[in-house]
C-alpha cells in the first residue's frame, strides 16, 4: 500500500499547465492594478506639489498686514507638516 498520491504524468502536466495559465492571468491583472495605482499616486504627488507652491506664493505675499502674518504662520505650519 502506498501513501503517495499518484496520477498519470499526462494528467499532472495538464494540471500544471492550467495552473500556469491561471497564475499568468492573475499576474497580468496585478501588473495592471499596480500601474493604475502608480499613476494615481503620481497624479496626487503632482497636485500636492502645486498646492505647496501656491502656499509658498501666498506666504511670500503676506508680509505686510497682521492678519496676513497669522495666515502666513498657518501656511508655513501646513508646509512643514505641523499641527497647531
């Protein structure tokens, strides 16, 4: 009596081939999802850079009045990633 699972070699080769196709399809889906996530991340990073540039421009233009100085401090904290 044998404890091993046995199947004909042709049946095993067919099962391996089917699994290989399934894994390749899954891999292609993962590649496409990764590409989409990467594109979304880059778009968000570009948007953040534009917002930071706008904040810097605002900070540089608010030097004269007291209210503007307070707004400038808030903007600087935002640029530095600090909370109040």
